[in-house]
């Protein structure tokens, strides 16, 4: 039973025994993510004061400009998880390849791998708009004590053991699931403690908010164009409200609380959309389903997609169940 005002630390201890195959390892891992989140939060909050905003002058493997905070958050999460020796591998949106952590050492009994988008919504850093971190956790599929391989990372989203995000917003929250519902914890910055503020988060079945970058409208598939027109139509409880922050974490968080849908469809410019299956779509899809919502690429359930590469992109539609159902209906009937 989750209790209000419980701290995240207390919550993790209380729920440790309810994890499948529990040995305390996953609890320690979530604790380390909590720590890294606090460190990154500290830096994000003083971003306007110190020389940490702006581009670093480099690009990541996907050809995107890296921001200083992207690199900072990436380094902090990797360092925190590596130093504590609790995982055997990590893959990050900001790294070319996965990183093996002492996994060839026979004494290393660690069985989890982590995939992260260390800083989501980087285009919002310089303008004081909410950004986030997304994480996804799997059990390795190769034997413990041998080097991790790409197979440990290219698992279907339905195999996730845990997933979550941190939103660095008007307040900082850590929201996560271990497959038993979704809980949100808010940081009290004065004492550096996360408290359970949003127990058992659920997407309302219906919503009135749609979030999509409509600048790409003319490039969208016909089914998505039709759905957007449907949202704008004067009928029943429509038109819906359009809200697009440009940070997936923040758009998702708002839609989960208020009811809504987020779309990053494929377009004639990007056949697979923009968002990354392993670092963004799978963890958000796991959270969505755990909160009674849905996530699809327009046709297939996101969590059923078999990944073929680390930085793979997929079209992404996620949110309140009835709204996602409607998009699939339009996609199916598009001409
Ligand atoms: P990231 O900052 O990790 O690269 O992710 C940005 C993503 C997502 O958070 C956001 O919703 C989307 O890209 C915005 O893309 P557009 O600017 O193309 O709308
Ligand atoms: Mn992102
Ligand atoms: Mn990112």
C-alpha cells in the first residue's frame, strides 16, 4: 500500500520484496537513479547562472547538436550507475555504442542493463522550459559474468523490468513503474528528498488535449492529418486543445494527469518519425500501459516491436486509451 508523504527511499524499501526475482539489486539501481536525478536537477536549476547552457559545438551519433547539459546529464547518469557497480551495461542516446561495465568479470553478478535519454527536450534548455530524463531497465539475456552484447539491449519493450522519467519542471518529479502501476515522487529541494505525491497515476480514458508538432502537418500520413482535423472539429466535446511543449517527458506528464494524446508520426521527410524506440518510446509506452493508457506506432503496439538497432526511430502515438484507439482507426481507414 502506498502511503502519502512517504519518501522515495522508504517506498523503495517497502516494495523491494514485491519485485519479481527480488535480490535488492533493482532497489539499489532505482536508488542510484534517484541520486543522479538530484545531481542533474541541481545543475538544470542553475542553468541560467553558470556557463552550462548552449551548444557544446559537437554532434551526437544521430547528427543532432549536443547541448552542454546533454553531455553533463549523460556523464552524471553514466558515472553514478557505473561507480556503484550495480549494472552490467548502459546504452545512451548520447553515446555511439553501448557501454559494458565490468561485465566480463566472473565476480560481477549484476544482471541489469539501463538505457537512457539523459536530457530530453534539449531544445528547451536555453529558454527555461521543462526538460527531463527517461530511463528503461532490462534483465540481461546473456549469461551473468560474460561481456554484455547488443542482444542485451535489443529487447522488446514488453521485457522491461522498470522504466521512468524525471521531469525538471516547476517542481522536479521522478515518475516510475516496476510493472505494478505508476507512482510519482516530488522533490522537496530544501531537503533534497523525493516524496510520494502522485500515487497510482492513471491516464483518464478520454482526454481533450492533443500534442503534436503541427509544423510538420503537410508531411504527415493521411490518417494522422484526418485525426488532427477530427480534433479541431466543432462537434461533441471538440475542438480539443492543442498543447505542445517539445519535451516528450513534459507533454506526456501533462497528458497523463489531464487526459490527452502525444503524436510524433512518421512524415514524408522522416519515414520513422524522430523519437528513439529504446530510449524514449519503450519506456514511455511501458509507463502509459501501466497507467491504463496506450502507445502505438499507428498500427503496432510499441512494446511488441522487435528492435534491430540501438538508435532506431519509430513513429509514436501515446496517451489516453480512447484517443489512441481513434488514431488507429483513422490510420486503418486512410486512403
Ligand atoms: P531530445 O532532446 O532527447 O533529442 O528529444 C527531443 C524530442 C522530444 O522530447 C520532443 O517531443 C521532440 O523531440 C520535439 O521534436 P520537434 O522539435 O521536431 O517537434
Ligand atoms: Mn528525447
Ligand atoms: Mn536527449
